[in-house]
C-alpha cells in the first residue's frame, strides 16, 4: 500500500459511512458498531503513519521466514574475516572494505554471525557480483548494476535522500524500490523512489549499458540509514547491499577536490608528468585528488601510492560494467575505439567523485592530466571561484558549474631546459599558448558547486537538485582575461579536423607565465618526490 495516499477524512466520514450501508435505517441500527470499527481503523492508521515519521516512506518490512546460515559459513567465516594481512596489518574484512567502493561487508558478515537472517536481507554469498565492483539486481527483466550509494541531505524540500549510482541495460528502466537498513536492523525498510535521472548528454542507445542515478526517500526526522539496496517490489528478496557513503558530516568543509576519470593505459609511463600535475594542483589550492585505476604502468602506480600515503590522493579500483572487458591491455583499445562506451561510462566516476565529496568540499573540479584551469589574477583556484561566485550573485545567478574556456599550449612550444627548469617539467616549460580560446561550452572543463550539482559529465553538470541543467541559468562562463582559462597541453587542437586549428589557432600565440606564480613550490616539490621514488632521469 502507498501510504502517501492515506489521508484522514474527518469532515466526510459520516456521509461516506452512510453511503456504504444498505439504507439509512440499517446505518442507524449499526451506528455503534460502525463507529467502533472506524475508531479502531483510525487508530491503526495513526499508529501506522507515526511509525514511519514521514508518510512518504513506504513500510517497515516484516522479517518473514528466517534463512539459516550455512554450516560451513557459520564455522569458518568469522575466523576468515578476522585473519590479518601481514603487509597491511588489516583484517580480511577491512581489506575488502578498503578496496571495494560500496560492498556493505561488515553488515553482511554481521547477519551471518547471528546464525540466521531475514529472507529479505542478503547474506555474504547471496549478493550477486559483476566484474568485481558492481552488484546486480534484475528488476522487471532489466539488469541494474549498482556502483555505490550516498547520503544526501541538501534538498530542504524533499528532505534527506539516498542516491544510488547504477548502470542499466535499458533505455527506459523500471522504477525500483529501495531497501534501507538502519542501525541494528534485521529487516529492511522499503522506501519509495523519488526519481531516476539519466546521467548522460548523448541519446540513449539500445543494447548499451547506460548510467542512471536513483534517488530514494529516507523520511524527515528519521535516523541516517547504513545500508541500501534496490529490489523489484517492497520487502522482496535482495541480491545487493551497498554501504551508504557520506555518513560523517564535518562541521567545516574544505575548499576544492579534483577528480580524474579512470586510468587505463598500462604501457604508458607518465609518472613524471603526474607528479608535477599533482604538485601544481596542491600549490593552486586543491585539497584532494581522486583517481579511478583500471590499469596503469608500475611507475604510475608508485606515484599514486606515494600520494595516497600522504593523504593527498584517493584511488579507487575501476572495472568495466557488465560484459565490457576488464583486462589490462584491452582497456585502452576499448575506450579509444568505442567512444560512446567511453563517454557513457566515464560519467560514473565523475558523478561518484562529486557525490563522495558533498559533505566534505565546497567545490569539485573535473579535468584530465593534460589540462589545468589557470586563474587570471587570483593566487588560488578557490579564490578565483569565490570571486566568480560573488559576481554571479550580483547578477542574480546561482551557478552550478563554472566553465573555463580552452586555450592550447602546443607541445612544440616549449621553453629551453635549464638547471632550474629541468627537462622533465611539462607544465612549467609550456607557457606559450593560443591567443584564441574555444567558444563557450566547446571543449570546456568545469568546477562544480557541491551545494547544487547532482550528476556530471566531462564538461559541466548534467543534473542539479532541481532536475536537468538549465544551460542559461546554471552555467557560469569564466572570462579568460580576468577570471581564468583552461590550459590544454596537446600536440594539436582537439577534434578530428585540424584545418580550423591551422588557420585560427596555430598562427596566433602569446606567452603566458601565469602558471609560474607557484613555480618555486611546484619545481622543488616535484624534484623531491621524483628523487624519493627513483624517477629522476
């Protein structure tokens, strides 16, 4: 029953009761009995509604029948989960939770350790895994692959919600039901789905894995849930269990988190450029950088691990969804030849990175390792963004994304290497760029306001709390000369046709040393890290 449709009808109760009898005399004769029934019914409805705190949250499921823990699971699972990995000094359970983006392993193990679990609560081995990182739910004949779940308290009108990031093999997936488990719950609470958003800028294609964001109600005045799942109907069996991220809500947010899509080329050693890029990000005010690792060169992995230990970098393992290959040397072949697949799939890590930082950062940026947004006058990226935000406010705007237009820094326009400008520095040795910048929304990259953005792609937000992006109202274009531009370090212009590049971009160049504002810090720190890792030429 959808209790959002249940409403007390005090003003019409008498007429409705009379209309249902065989006649007026029969209604009078049974008045006392009928009033008693109505009283009991109203009391039950009141208790039913009160139990949920919010009438839009569907129902607390009955435990139903119990599923007994298998004999060997009961005997060996606790000790297996408590085994210590000598290289990390963490238990097996901690290791899995550290490497898997969403599996609610502690919850699942806890259910098994009880000796039995409710039929609508999964066990450790009843979760359906897909390519290692995804969890599967088949709903109405459509396969949902669940990536992660996030707590989101930003929508004051709707109240707190849980967002679940998925891919589905359908252009029009059915509406699932959300199962939520709170602290110490044995059976789930079935919750209604508020909306399903398509997280892509291209049209939906049949037969492809397509990204969606499912939003589930929690209910106002209800405690924060710990675990979420998607099912076909309320209180039915569950084949997935995601721990809900963003459980910790810091009092003060940091400024800027930077996100990079999956790294997928194990043959290319770009470790030196990666170190300089990370040190430039740090110098310009980035607090944290997030990567998704599919397959990388061993030197690149050493760099990532170094910055992970510092706490400056977060790395999450990446695997392709569904039937897409997840083999080291096939990743690049897949993404370089199947461009729809690339542009569709990369929206998962972009949106995941945004949703992970809702509670911790004011801004989230998305750009690649050959790109960098350079402020025109400010000494930091957060200062540039705050100034742009103030100007937008004066104009009556509340931007979701701040877009930087692209200027090309061609590879062959390079400063001569010197003792204080070594050969291995790329950003610092490329300070000649094209005078012309790309038009607004063409090859731009963005920084997003975490109070408003909901779903991302490579260039700007696709979704806000209010729905689809309004490109006139929600996008703010940074003015290159006074606010900032996107430095794109490339051999050629972007795109297949280079005629425009040769006629309008290549001939007109200017020297721009804005990146040198933090040259001493970037240069010295890059050298120090490369020495530590043994990567100096």
